[in-house]
C-alpha cells in the first residue's frame, strides 16, 4: 500500500509518523525536508534492493549521503516496519 499526497499531508499535519516503506518517490519528497525527486528515487531503489523490498531499520538509509539522516530520525516523523 502506498500513500497518496493528500493522505501524506493529513498525516504530517496531525504530527503522526510515516512508514518510509509505504511511500512513493513523490511521497518521500513531501515528508523528507530537502529531499528532491532524484534522491527520493534512489531511496526507493535502495528499498527495492533489500530483502522483501523493505527497510528493516532506519540506519539502512544512511548509505544515501545527501540527507542528514540523524536530523530526520531525531524528528520522529518517520519510521520503518
């Protein structure tokens, strides 16, 4: 299941966390500050290369270097499961 942009906006406005395994590249650009479409596509490609095509821990994202992942993780707005 992937979230559409309207649902992502609602979730973020409520201060809830979003599972990065459920986002399209467009959704990633909406919920990750400073992430453009090129980086979002790399995140999805990384996810698809993993067993089960899912992130199992946030630290797996750290191989994408253009994002300050520690800052993103500290917000508590994203998770994986």
